[in-house]
C-alpha cells in the first residue's frame, strides 16, 4: 500500500500557498477607469506572471469587468483561456455581476452564480468549482444555495472563522461547513497576508510563511484580495512593477520550492483533507463590519481601539469585538434601501411572469438587466466611493428601469396605452407608498415622509432623476477636520491613507436633517436668505417636511392623481397643506397643485417647495439653468437667488435632457448644489450629488384663509431620443 505522502499528501515541513486575485470594476464605472486599471493592473500582472510559468494563480474576474474586456481587450480573454488550458490559472467563479449574495432573493442568488459559471465555461473553457464571495459578506443560510448553484468551495477571511471561535493556529487549511446536509468547503484568506502583499517586502511574506511551515507543516495559506492592489491603488504601479516588487516576489517564492508549494485552491482540495468542520456566523471582512456601523458607533469603536491598542489585554479582548451587519447599510443609508427595494420589485415581477409561463429572449434580457442592477458597489460605502459616486447609483437604476421597460414588452403593454396608480409597501417599512406610471414616467411618493416624491424614472433614457443623496455624517469626517497626515509618498494601504483631493473640505461638511428629494414642504422665517438655506442654518418653522400626509388616489382614462394632505402647523399656527400630483396618460410631465387652507389671518408665511434633481452634475458649460426666454442663467452648480420668476429650466446637453418647472404664481427661486465630502481610494473629495431648486413665496391667505399655486414639471428627452435614433441608423448601415 502506498503511503499517504505518495498519494499526494504533503511531506513534513511543506506548506501550500495560494495566490488568489479578485479583479473587479463595477457596472457604471467610467470607461477610462476600466482602461486605466487594465493598463496598470490586469495586463502587467499577467505579463510578469508569464515570466514565471511554474507559478499558478487563482483568478476571479467579475462579470461586469469580463463584459468590458470581451469588447475592448478580447486578446486578454483569449490569454486567460490559454492559461486555463496550460494549467497555469484556476478560474474562480462568482455572482455574475458581483452582487452581495445576502441582498438577493434565493432565485437571483442561484441564478447569478449559475449564469456566470456557464459563461466562464463557454468563453474560457473553465470548469468552475469555487467562487469569490462579493465583499466576503456571509450569512450561514448561503450554504445550501451555493451548493445548489454547483459551488464546491469558497474563500472567506480568517476573520470570519475567528468569529466561530477558532484560533490563529487553526486557520491554516480549509474547513467544511454544512446546511441541511449540504457540504461546502471554506478557505480562510489570511488578513496578515492581505496587509503584507504587496505593501511589505517579499522577504517579509516568505518569513511569515516559513514560520507557519515550521509550526504547522502541511498547512494551506491563502492570499485572497483585490487585483487592483497590484498597480491601480495609489502609488502601487511604481512599487509593484517599476520597482519590480512583483518580480522579486515571484523569485522569492520560487527560491523556497523545497518547502513552499505555490498551487491552486482546487489542487489543495484534491490532495488534502479538511482541517475540520465549522459553522461561521454572519460576517464580512473586518473593515466592512466596521463601516456598516452607524457613524456615532463607528467613532466610538475607533476611539476605543485607539485607547486600547497598546494595552497588553487588547490582543485577547479584540478577538471578541465585532462590527455590524452588512444589511444595516440599508438603514445607515436610506438611498441604499431605495435601490434595494426597487430591485426587489423588478425581481418579484419577473418571477411572477415566469410562473405564468412567460419565457424567451425578452425574459432573458430582462433578467440580465436585473442582474446588472444588483452590482454591489453602489449599495454601500467604505474606503471606496461606493454609493457616494452618482454614476454608480445611476447605473443601478439605469439597468433596473431597463428591466422594467422590457417586462412591459413581455406583457404586451403597448406604448402610450395606459396610465396607472398603485399603493403598496414598496420600501418594506410597514407604511404605504404610491406609484404613478405611464409609458414615459414612473414616480414614487412617500406620504408618511412629508409626502415627498422620492423617485422619478424617465423611461426613455432609463434615468432616475431623483437618485439623490442626503449629506450624512461619517466617522472619517473627523480626519477631514484634523487635516492630512504625513504619509504622503509612502506606499500605504487605502485604509491608512489620509489624502485630500481638494482644499477647504472641512468648510464643506454639511449635514441634512431630511432626505434631499422633491416636493419637500418648508416654512421659513420671512427674512431668511438663500445662503442660510443652502448651508443648512435656516430654521424649519413648520412640521410638514417630514410629517405624515393622508392620501387619496384618483383614476380616470386620461390621468391618475395622488392627493396628500396634512393638518400641521408653522410658528404654532395650525393649517392644512394639500398637494395633488397628476400624471397624464401620454405626456412626460407632472402637474402639481398646492392648496393651503385655514391660514391664520394677517400673518404672512414664508413657504418653499424643494426639488432635487440628480444625475445632472455641475461644473460643465453644457449643463446649465435657463429661463423662459431660453437664456442661460449659469452652470448647474450655481447659487441663484431669483425674484418674481414664472419658472426655470435645467438642461444637460450631454444627457440630452431638459427639465422645466413652470409656476402659476411668480416666485423667488433659490438654487444651490448638494455636495458631499466623501472618501475614496484616492483620498477625500467633494462630490456633486444633486441640484437643489426651491420656488418660495411670502404668502397670506385670502378672505377664506386659502392660498394656492399650480406647477408643471415637464421632462424633455427629445435630444437624447434623436441621438439614439441616429446611432441605430448608423449601426444598421454598418
């Protein structure tokens, strides 16, 4: 009988090392970012690896990045396929468009994984056995779904397994976990290696691995982290390639071949038994669990960590410290919950149609658009821009709205054939919201939150005009107030850098007390200034902006209408605000009527209605305000304080979109940008989120204590549609 060593088990004092890279660019990221990352990270990494053909690598590339590579660099995809044939690259699968698995319904979770495994097999000839867990967000209930999706193994952080009570000495091999009798293998990725590679010297990594080999021969050590660390992260291109860190690292690994076997995850499973069995609690990587905490709790945690880190007890205490749960990003950022809830609506509608027997290319196309709209990066925020980046949020809505449009085609709903109004708990808060829709627009209202309009979809260009962002306090704003640190020029992890992309960011730290949406009803002091409204110092004198409005819905063949009414007060005076929003059957416009009743006699009120328009950024001459004579009034980031205006317009020539607000009563109009100070991998930066626009009146009731105004919000996408038609004609010709 052969010995266990001859059957493939390791000789004493030999360990395995698996280098696993996760390459990803989110849906909606700029082409230039894809290309720069390709040139700085993805391509040069393979170029260096080609010089060391005996060093295999495990590689996960997200579906969103793969789609881009197929179009822009098919030679790279062909190169990967050849590496698979040569046995030099193990392809690691995943959620097709890098969705957080715990965010998805089970059907989409399994569907995304199977979809991508099939794609990788078709295009790369890869047999997918394992998968990358997006952001390593884990909950135990995932096990059954992953196994049902054909997955044999996953990579999590050693942080996850420490949460199950394991010690560092236990984390040098793979484990088996189980749910309902289904078995899944789990590799713990080393946090120590994540911080050593590529920021420490190659010798530091080798010394660390040698120490493991001496203590635990037969161990498997896994590095699993972002491929962008190798060239795209700040200063790493110089460090990794120009200073030849990666060459030296590969040479250092090869020099240890007598005791260090560089291999793949699949090879390790095929030749090693599991270390044991484990049940892993809810977790993500350590930093993610911290970022999901409310800002106040995160600051409290950071202060505690700072105070305790030099205490001799901290090493023991820290084992039992835990951050938050990824799902709570939906609480920390209501904007995340809006996208999540919209995604669920589309998913549920698609499932209902499939249960009715609908199938075919349109259904498949709608599913792919849904999957793209589930890409995780716009749903959370940490060291990367994430949900603070408008183009990522816009991309999520773009694909979700596109999916809804396709599902209309599946059901045979013709252009301009109907207008609908429906009520439901669309954001899962046990309160009713209202949806108005025709073939040009979809609008969502929250009567329990000030009667605000929180989503306005322009269907022809698949754009949510209200994908805005409220200015939230962040724990890292303390670093903004403290100023830059002294690590400029060093090669540091993005978690440790404090770099400012603009000056004076500390003066831009403003926080909103209500969502930056539309139809938000304000009452101010009569002498309030535009600047005090813009800088959040104006006092709210009424209780309407966030109050609960009673709701009625009306339907006819030609239009639908929502009526919202609230009996509230301002300055202690009780009165009623009623607003009616009417959506016609065939037009891209909303008619908005306000009526104030029971107004106090001889007491003027300062009333403003706030609109916020996202996706139309500032700082460009082709994005501007205009008046009714079509004269330009300034770029969309302008602070305007207009008087006696019958209306105002916003135009984004790049989008091909015009927005016009017409008023039955001339008003003062304030405009100002909503900008956030946020953190990204490149440093702290100011990001334009929306254009705030407020018509406002000093009003007084008539003899019956009434005052009213009518508005018309008109959306014009004719320029975008002409471009689209021209592009289709060119495509047909070529």
